[in-house]
C-alpha cells in the first residue's frame, strides 16, 4: 500500500472504494479508484470488509470524511504512533459527526507522518457499497491566510459566510467549504440544506494569491432536526 500526499487544506485526496458484503468467514473483496493507487483490504469484519488507505500528514489540522449510499460503514483513523481514532474517541483534540450515510473526523494538531484511514463495512448490500473518502489538512505555513466563518441555521438550511477571512500579503483567491455531510462549496457565501437530521460541523479552507492555505472549523456543531 503506497502512501499518497495530502497538500494544503483543499479537497486534494479523494478515494473511491467498493465495500462488498461477505458471508461469515468469507473472503473480503473490493475495488477502488484512488488516482491509479491500489486500495488494500483487511479480513472481513462481521458481514462486511475493511479497506485501508495511507496518507501523509504535515499540517496543523486533519479532516477526513467518508460518504456512502446505504448500509452501515464505520471510519477509523490510525496515527503514526498507533493511536486509533473513531467515533467513540473522547479527547479534546478530536471531534466528529455521524449521519446515516456519512461520517467525519476532525483532529487538531495531528501527529506528523503516515496515517491510515480505514472503512469498515459493518452492514452493506450484497452487491457492494461504494464509499468516498475525502482527506484534508491545514497548512503549516505560519504566515498564511486566516480563515474566518459565520454560520446561521434555519430549519435544515445553514447560511455560511467566509468574507471575514483575510490574507497575509495577498487577497483570498479561493474558498472551500465542507458541511460535515460530504457536501462542499467553493463560494465565499453560500447556503446548504441538509437532507437528513443529525449533528454536523462546518469547516472552511481559504487560499491566498500565493497558494498558501488557512483552515478553520466552526466552534459549535449544527443540530439539524
């Protein structure tokens, strides 16, 4: 399994994988499309399988989102030290959101080095379930731009605004929003409607004219009913 590099904090690493259901004790099978990189697999977990992807981290924040169509899939991160992070991790540096067809994990000040993201198909359809993993990290450049956001939720629609973000010696050239359910946008100010109830956390990455990145995660989660 060859690692891939995650640069900046934009949506720069996307992995597509198919989690295939198996019988108890059966062999896991799967296919993937990671820009020509192979997707490794582990032994089956219950009625499904696990797939892992390695990536290098060198930034100040780490955001990983998995999204799938149906069934039950679990996201697990493993740090270079062997630390395991999942939806049950209860520490000050980790937050996350879980919905019917997505899961996000956010890590502040992640360990530098090679991480792995694993998808565990706890319950998937017999024909397989295609899953999408998006990995982002905040740049470690100290003099990069500063990302700032505001958010206002009405019903299931949130309005977010990144216009208060500022560059350091340059204007903001790009905005990348992540809404916690797998949806994204590249507009400065935008509204997004959640399809399902749940708990979501918004994050914003901004890029200045010199190609430097800054990232911020909303301090409060959105409770969508």
